[in-house]
């Protein structure tokens, strides 16, 4: 039996658009001989629907969409397996179930509910869904299909040293002697995630001697980026076919292909992780902008590495004609910074405008001089410059219907080296999950085939240029020291003592960084959505109190 894995890019709540994509992909798969076409988790309504699931009208539309799809695919020679949210059974205590529905020739052959509901990091599924109480294997075209939904395949005792749930749906389904295991997923991307998925499901395939087919969502929805990377495994865990990463694709595989058949790959075989992060940010930026109804973006170009990388990502996401760069020099800005921004804009082919802020800063200072009388210039005046720039960017945003992209990185956000209502102003934090050293790595990758980001930007010492001769290292440890501390403390929750022991940094430096992280939580909770590319990003997957005194 030929099986098609159809990874499409759904939009949350766009039932008509999502159904049209499903029908189109099913027709293409049928034309290639597929008897079964598999789509991703919640593909009909889009993932994650969040509190839309609390609306009875939303769930009713999900149910009517299944009926619409049943009629639309009745004449196709391929069956269709789709994910959808449906009303929960009475008495379950929840409004919805996360379901996989198998449609064939106008009939509903299976409605399988998700059993394991993740409630960690960015996942809130226990908030909305009732878990499945049973699962069943279904006979189809001489095969016995076991259908699981995302997390249901993530609790294998043969792969994970510590399991999160007392039951393993895959293990339970194996008692029913299936011949094929299918997993439909909406598994977000982060560094290393694609390799983990393949190793995990390859272990299941190898242990139970069963072919495994995974169809994963692709596209960006708010902070989350889904990489697709759907694949088929032979009964010994061998990779048989793999779809592209970060774009829509359909990949075909046969349920009876021997494991020694050559690998079929429609995407790249092994996209290097720096490239993967860049492609993820391009996809996340494009979908955030377009799915929110915009077409154009703008950003401040400071002559620094962060804004340069964001500009490059924006151009690859939306086209140069849809990106505006704005230089806003003050009397502290170097001539080189303005010229570097101008050269970057020329290399990218984007429009570049300058709005000097020196006069505006003088006017603000004059307005405040009575209240500030007798006080020295300090961070207040530095932040005032940043906030003037934020006001100008938002004015341009309103006038030209363009979203503002913020340019701060994860290192800055972690320690609060950023200004509320200043450089934090904007709709999307494109590189807010990249520590500074990764910003440099991605920027060098951008220049792999020739200079896009000017060399002067790559080599100059990082500076906010808010006071004379300012350098980031005036306030922070060097980034090759700061970033490992942040990754350990923020992403892996290591203690100060563990970090000192592991890396050899002095306790004073580690304690300084930890204090900065803890005292600036209030800033991060007012930040723009951050595109997630690491296991632990700022935003919905990292929830800490603001009013707290942390001692651990």
C-alpha cells in the first residue's frame, strides 16, 4: 500500500483555507497512487488553537469541517487521515478531544483520540482536552493500522531514561498486532529536535519490528515554528523516505518496502543546525507577518550585528520590497554605524531611510530638565534615546501598515540589557531565542556565498552607542562567557554551583549574571513574541513570577 505523508501549513481557525489545502494535497497524493494520505495533528483547525477550544462554536465548526471534508474526498481513491479537535464526551470534565479521523469513500472508519496530553514547556493540552481511555487498531487494505497522535509516541521506555507518563500508548497498541504505526504530529522545532524525533521513532520501529510513518505540521504559528521533516521508517528502523524541512511537501512510501531499498529524500538529507535555525526564523517571520494580515515590515538599523541579521531574515522571508530599514543616529552614533547600515541595505536591496534623533533628544531633555535638576546623567538619558527611536518606529508602523521587528537577542533579553518601550518595541522578536554567539554564527552563514552583512558589522565591538565610547562589555561579561552561563541557567535550569563547577567561571561572574536574569523578568513579560528555536525560549514556555526573591 502506498502511503503519502502530506505536511501542509495550516492557519489556526482558517477552516476554509485548511480544508482547501487538505483536498488539494489529497488529490495530488491520489494522482501519485497513494491509497492513504496522512496529515498532521489538528490540521483542520490549526495547531495550537489555545483558548479557541473553550468556544463551543469553534468545536462545532471543527465537527462540521470533518463532515465537509468527508463529502469532498468521497470520490477520491485515497483515504485521508486528519487531525481535528472535536467535542469531548459528556462527563469527561473537558470541552474537547484531540482526534485523528480516518475518512475513506465517504465513510468515517476511525476516530482515535489522543491519550497523552503534554503539559510542559509550550504545551497546555491538559487544560483543554480529555484523554483517550482506549485505543484500537483498524483493518485497512490488508494492513492493521495503529494510529497515534504526537505525544502518544513520546513515552517509550526503550528510548527515554525517565518517562513522563505511567502508560505507553504504543506499547498498548502493540498487543493488538498492528502491521503499521502512524503518528500524526504538531511537533515544534528547536535545536536538535529533528534528530531526536527520528532516533526515538526508529527505536520503536526497531524494537517492535514495525514500519513507522510520521507526518508533522510545517509552518509558523505565533512563537512556534513547525519544521515538517515527516518521514517513513522500515520495520528495522531504517529511514526510507523524508520530506523537506521548513516547507510544505508530500512524500510517498510503501508499507511493504524492504529495509535495504535506497533512501528517498525530497528535502535535504542533513540540514546543518545553523542553517536549520536560519530557515526556521525565515519561516516563522514570514508566517507571523502574513497570517496576521500584514505584508510589510520595518526595523531600526543601528549598524550592529543584531539588526543586520534580522534584516537579512526579513528579506528572505518577505522579499526586499517589503522591508524598510530605518537609521536613527544620535550624537553618540559613529559615522561608521550609519554607513554600515547603508551598505547593508544596499546589499539586501531594501529601502533605507534616516531619522536623526539628536534634536528630538534635546527637546525631551529640555522638557525634563526642571524635574531632573541637580541629578547626573545616567541610564535615564540612555534609555530616553532608545524610547525616542521606539516612538518613531511605531509611527512609521501605523502610517505604512508595517509590523515592527525587534532586533534584541536572547543574551540581552536574559540580563535585561534592553529598554522597555525602546528597542523592545515591536510585534515580533525574531532573534530573541538566539544568544549573541549564535547571532554571529548565523550571520556568518548568511555570508557563506559572499558578503551580505558587511564585514565591518561582523568585526566591530558590540555597542548600544548611547554614551561616548560605550561597549557592551562595560556592563556585561564577554559574550563567550555570558552565553554559556545563560544557556546553563535559563535553558537547563542549572544552579550557580553547577555552572561554576562545569565551566570554571568565577562565582562572582555567575552570580552577577543570575542576579541580572532574576531582576529583569518584568521586562521579558512585556516583550514581543519570541520565535522559538531552542528547547527553552522566553515566552509561553517559560513562566516565572515577577514579584519574587529567588535564592536558588
